[in-house]
C-alpha cells in the first residue's frame, strides 16, 4: 500500500477512503483528526485487529476529504457509504421490504395505500409495519370514520366517466369523490383528519366530531348527527385497538440489539403519542471490527440517515450509548431541527419497553440463524465448502466439537457437541467432569476428555455389531477442539496414541471465528466471510461453549450449596430443599435478614441463627 507521510495528512475533521488496485473504495471512515486516525492504520499489522489488518492489506491507496466539523464528517461518511457500498463497512441484510401506510398528499384526490420500497416525495408515510395485512386491517377499520378513496387512479377515472359508484360507496367506506358526492374542501379535510389520527392526534379528532355532532343535533339535522355519531364510535373503536405503552403521550424510538462476533440483529419500535405505530428489524453483517458502542453508532447512521425531520422523534432509547454521544445527538438534532436526546432507560415503563424490544431482537436473531441452519441447500453447501477448505477426505457429515470450562482450575468440565448433516444432534451431547487434572491445565483437561471419549469409541467398535450403541459407535468425520495450536497438538497426540490418526481428521477453532488450525500447517486457514462453512463452524463453537458453561455453572452451584447449607447443624436434605424453594438461590438466602429467616415456622430458631451466621462468615462472601 502507498502510505502517505503523516505530516501530509491534515489535522482536521474529515472522511477518509481506502481504495484497492482497481480504484474501488473498499472502506470509508470518519475522524475528528484525519492525521491521528489514519496513523493508527499504518502501524505493525500484528497490532491491528484481524478485520482491520485484512482491510489494510487489501488497500492500495488512501484518500481523504476535509470538512469543517465532526457532524459534516459523519454526514459525508454516510453518503459515501451509501453511494459506494464498500466491502469492509457494515451493511444491512434485510430480507424483506417493510410495508408502510402511505397517503399520496400530492394527488388531486389523495388516497391511502400500502407501499414498499423507496419513499416518494409528496407522500406521507406511517409505519413501517411487520405485515401488510396489519395495515389493511387498520385501514379497513378507519374507512368507516374517514371514508376517503382507496381505488387506483385508473379505477377512479373510470367511475368518473361512467358516473357509477363502486361498492365501497354503498357500504359507506368511500365518500365517492369520483361522483362529485363530496366537495374538494370537505375531502381534503377528511384526508387531513386521517393524517392527524395516524399521527396520534386522536383527542383533537374526537373533540371535533363531538362538537360537530352536537351542533348538527341542535340544528335539527338528525341524519347528519347520526352519521357523525357513527363516525365517532368507529374512531373510538380504532383508538381502543391502539394500546398505550407509555404513561405520557410521547414520541420516541426504542432500539434493541442481539449480537455475536459476526452478525447483529436490530429491532426498532416506533412509539408515537404513547402508542406503537410501527416496527422494523434487520440483520447487520459485522465486516468491521466493532465494539458494542461503535456498533450502535453505525445502527443510528443506518436508521436515521435518510429520514426527514418529522420522522425523527425527540428521544431515542438505546441498550448502550454510542462512543461519541455528543456527535450523534448533534447530528440528529441538525436533521430534526430541534434537540434529540439519546439515552439508556433506567427504570419504569421505558426500561420494560427496552427489554421487550431487546427480547424481540434476540428472538429474530434466533430465527435468522435457525433459518440458515435448517435450509438443506445451505447445509449441503456448508459441508462441501468445509470439506474443500480443510482438505478433508470426506464431507464432515458428523462433527464432534469439544470445549473446556472452569474458574481458576475449579469445577473443571468438558463438553462434546455433535452435529450431523449440519444439524445439532442434541441427544448425543455429552458432558465430562474432569477427574485427573489439578489446577489450571487446559491441555491436561482436553487430553483427559478426548482420551475418555475415544477409548469409549474404540470399545464400542470392538463389540459385535448387534451390541454396539447406535449413538456413539460412529467415527466423526471431523474432530474440532476449541483453542489454538496447543489444543490441536493435544488432540493430534491423543489420536496418534490411540491409533486413530488415519481415521479421524482433527482441527482447532481459534478464538477468532475466522481462523482454523490444521495439523502440519504453521498458519491458520481463514475462511471467507459470509461463507456457509464459517457460519457452521461458528454455530458449533457457540453451542459447545454454551453447553460447557451450563454444566460448569450447575456444578459450581451444587458445590456452593453443599459447602454452606450442609455445614449447618440441623439442616438436612429436606430442609435444604425447602430453603431453596423458599428463597430460590443461596444468594437470595444470604440477602435475607435474620428476622426473615427466623420467621420460617418450620425452621427452629437455633437452626435459623446458625444458618444466618454461616451465611455471613467471611468464607461465604464469594456467594
């Protein structure tokens, strides 16, 4: 790469662009000081993160554009990313175009319609909604109160010529502007009322309808009063369906995030006038090396970069704040034209809403990953890709992955996760309590677990066919261990000792999901991002780690419970079980006051006092 002299780089805000040999922009960034930021890229690649080092290695040159301040640098960065789609910048992977309820205000006779895709000028949008049928249900309910036209321009022109009204006019869901049944002024007022209602200004609509109804009744226009009464009832029914989610009539957006090392799931709920007016979700491919604070900053850029001032609320609730809070608040405030605050909710309804949105993000993330893993073509492609990348003799139809878990050498456990045909085989998962290793020795623990498992495999295959276990007599096509070269060397040594080197290929997953170590190779293999093979390895790694951690925690909890409760005179198995049922956990029991413990009618006072004393001795402070 042609590196510029540091002294030639301006010490001012701006955006910088890395380009490859063909002149294509592969990464766009922003900086308060271009000189300081770019200097970080030109250090020893060993000191850079893996993804950043890959980007720098792919770049042939770097350019920059100076601006006056950080906000302009942020806006320039967003526009350049939107224009060039650089491969090393994060990008959204939205598998659907969310529908909006749109009102074509620029038409002579505006109409509401379900719309997707790029937004058009002169059209007011409400939403987005998760499903198009939700919009149609809402619209069908509102047409009784706001009977505006919903027909196409062609159909409108046809009825204008024939002077025959459509069915919607006869069922009082259209005021028939095509027939001249309503004046332009009255029709525009209907449209305005509909826009205000969808914007959350429901109180004004109700007050207006009530006053008009009373006035019509006073003027003895009973047919008009009856019509307004029915409209008012329809509006109230529509309002009842829109549940209030905040105590006050507020406008805010709530963002929830679920992520791993490679992807992030984002869910956004749009709250207008205290009610949920829409929601949106998407998945981000984390091609950049980002922490959580940097990720949420990129999410804000993607969400609000193209919105108008009306679409941005005064308050945005986040799971964590961007690394440059003032910059992003200033940027959003510039777009809106008034103050926009970003914050993390601490208590009350808003915190509960934040948790709900985050739960939705986690669930969508789970479905996203399940969708990929359950697709047969994707799984077949992943297995074939893995075979080619790791130079395996056969496609790895059965993969066994091993992971260790402990805290400072205590409660050492191992896990074995089995994946067959690209799908988890939960019934064949196994947990190992390490028995022969003392202290912090990952290699020794891995050696013990692999030796026990492979000895059992050999024993099964030495039995007659009709006596073998159907679950554990199959040789894996790939044995994976969590870790680097050290763990791989242990696995190779165990396989060699047991005479299985020629039957079972081995590999290790480094801490970075993009590195796989193979026997006899000095450097790791880096699988391409977005490859199904990499995704499969990541899923196996996640599952083996989760399974090991879960077992470790259960052993640790049992040990702590035994070490405290079993040492108290007068507490046997029955009382111990009843105590845990009463307080749920040892931690909760420790937090209870002496009076709460003594208030248990089934526990003698002297036993309760002994229990309280044992729980509050120094050696129990770790609980």
